[in-house]
């Protein structure tokens, strides 16, 4: 491949699901070196050619292709699409695909669904509340420990002052006329 970064590339080299035009935004090679537009030499630490040693290629779809994506993954978008409240269950309406577990003919098929992003479930809500309460308890404990430490420090300072005053007291009486 000799395409340079930030060129519009036709998606003929990519699977049929992604037909359309795609903008290359960046990449990393096998060694993790980044890409910058305009740097053509492969012996630099930053370079711009797309070679055979490509590991990660960042793409942004600029023009919608013929095949559409399977469905929405974000919980808020699903709620907006069906005009639901936050309490409605989203899991039932995610687009699933059927998968066979092997190449044999008599193998049972099962369905796979994408993970729903940003979905606040009961378990997630409980864990957030738990972490918040633990944090609050730690803060209260730290405040109590600080008060105890301040009281102990004040007591020790007053004892030290009294001890020093007791040592200096006879000397001050002798110096007066």
C-alpha cells in the first residue's frame, strides 16, 4: 500500500460491510511508532507511509456506505430512538446476530449481542453507592483522627510549656530585686 495519511481512500480493500469512503487519521506500526502527514521516510521515528508492517490504522467514515451498521449500542441513543424513560429495559431491543459454535452441520447456534455502553444497571448503581459510602466513611475517620491528633499535640505542647516554666521559675525569682 502506498496511501499516505489523511487521504480519502475507497473502501474496496476493506470488507464489504464498510463500503464507502474512509479518511485515514493515523496509525501505529508493529514497534508502536506514530504517523505524521508529510513524513515519507521509513527510517525516521515518525513517518507517514502506510507499509506492510501496519499494526493499528485509525479510520473515520466520511461518507456513509451502502450497508448500514447493525444497530445502536449506547443506552441513551436507544432510549431516544424508542422514546423511553431511563427505567425501561434496553437489553431486549439490541440487534443480535446468530453464531454457530463450529463448522459441523449439527451444531446448535446461539445469539450474540453487543455490549450496551453507558447503561446504569442496578449492580452498577449499588457499587457506585457503596464506593461513595466507603469514601465518606474514610473522610469521617480521617477527620476524627485529625481531631484526636490535634488534641494530643496540644496536650503535649502544654505539658512541655509547663515543664519549661517549672524549670525556669526558680531562676526568675532570684533575679528580681
